C-alpha cells in the first residue's frame, strides 16, 4: 500500500531548540522532569480529578497538586480549563528559558504552534451540560470560547502578547512532532523568526470514558500497569501533560547570544492511510518516517546513540515498533538503548512527542538514558535493549524520537547534542 510522504527540507535554516517548558505528571519544569526520568519515578496512580467509580479501572497519569496561580498569578485564569493552564505554564517556562522578550518590535515575528487533540473536550461537555441544566437563554457564555480546538494555543498568544502566527495541529499521537515540523516550516518560509512549538492534552472524564468503552486501556484485560515491551502489557494508561519548545534558526540564536540546547537534524512524517483506529500491521508508516528522517539528517542508522520510543504498553504498537527498529537497524539494535518514558507518565497523546524530545535533551545533557520501568516478563517479539527498570549511563550525541498510533499518522525526529 502506498502512502504520503512529507519531508521538511531545512534548505534555508539550521533549526535549534533554545528553550524548554514542561508540565508533566512526574515533574513541572525541565529539571524536575529530567530528574524524575532518571530516577524512574512512576507517576501513575488513582485518578482524583474526576469520579472513576463506574469503571473497573481507576488509574491514570494525573498532574497532581497543580496550582496555576503559583506560576501565572491570580488574574485571568477563572474560565480556563486544565489544558489551557498546563500550556500557559509550559509556555511561560519556555519563554523565560529562551530569554525571549516579547515587545512591540518583536511580537509580530514570534509564533505559537500547538499540537492537541482532546483539549477542548471538557469545555464542550461543561458548556452543553449548562445549556441542558439552565436552558439556552440562561447558560453562561464564559465557557463557549474554550470549546474550539485552537483555544489553548490562542490563550498563549493572548496571555503573552504574541501577535505572530498561531496554529493548531491535530493528528492524535503525532500532534506534538507535527507542531514541531510546522514551526520549522514557518521559520523556513520566513513567516516567523521564532516559534514556540507545543503539545498539550488533559485527562478528562469524557476521554477516559471513550477509551474505556473502546477497551483500549490497561487494566481491562490484564494488570492495570504501564509496561512497554513487557509480555503483560494490555493497553496504555492515560495521562496528561504539556510540553513547549522554543525553535529558531541557529544564526538567530547565536546573534541573540542565547544557549542552544539541541539541534534538530530532521523531522519527517508519513501517512499510510491504513484503517481508522488501526495501525499498519507491518509498520509501513513509521518505517518510512524513520528512513526519511535518517535521509534528511544525512546520517546512517549506526550514528544513532539512543531511541526514544513511543511504545505505550499496547500489544500491537510495541510489537510493531520493535519489528520496524529491528528491520532498519539490523543486528545493531541489540546495542542501541530503546526506552519508553510512557512507562512512567502514561500515554499523554498530543504532547508525547514533545516530551520525548525534552527527555532526549536531558539524556544528552546528563549522559543518562531514562529507563523503561515495570519491565518484568520479556516478550520474544520485543527483544531489544529497552533499558529495563534502571537508567543507563551513556554519552548521547544523536537521538531518534518516534511517534505513531492508530489512524495512519507517523512521525520521526532526529536530534543532535548542541
């Protein structure tokens, strides 16, 4: 079966990352996030943000004790949902980390691109509930602006007075890397000098209900556990997060005199159009995305020091990715660490790719590869070095990030240490 290949050709620019923001179940801020990853901190527990009493599963990777006022102050937060608040906090971190000053002279050349899929679920449900309860004439209009999928991204521009491009990408699991790709494209085309590429989704009752109804959730047919590559895996544990990266051309970053945290060697995507809600059984899409990323980066498979896998503890995805990696890297895959941070923070959907990029930067900076925790019973079909249960010391110069899932979207990103 054929597919559609999209390659971002970095012909005019050399894209780099100069700022990081992260709000995740295991840490808020890059340093806390990296430390938790290195320690293998399990951030999954009983959900308290909504009632799970009607389900036989009650676990999720929830961001606990989150108080947006601590980071943003008390003003202007009243009608914002969790996704918008997560993203605003992450954006503030990335703006400060990149030493970005938004002024009248710079605002038109700064952009925001956000990958999100489920962030508008809660506002829609709450607005509809109020309409049914109070009647259409008496329902408060305050929630209505947040019912559109681009609301969270728009809130960032409004809050920080960013008047350049603002876009929202929604491709499910790959939304974060798609936002990164789009951001680089915008800079390459001259539509922005600097873009904050982001991903966000939040854990809500409606999302939990939907995945539980589909039976696509750990604990329904086995242990309620996130254990990628393990033979006990039986579905993902749902999570929530926001990740934000400041992207700009290397020349612009050096001119500003800001530290460069990583170089982006390539971002590619491939749409295989297999079936709705299904992954191509032979991994056609992710295989092509990885191969094109290697071509784009002008490197060989043997140049990869670490692979941040998108394995999420589902039977098909983990097995398919393992097979694809063995096909591309051959016997050398046995010597390349391949770990999944989703073992610690669950499946966060849209921001997952951005979080993997941030995790890779931590691995490069600290020479510590995060583990795949909860690994106990090996699966012969996933016989790779998944960095089981304990972080691994290793110098990482070049890393590969993979991202794919049901629906046909596949992305890959290659990073190089600054």
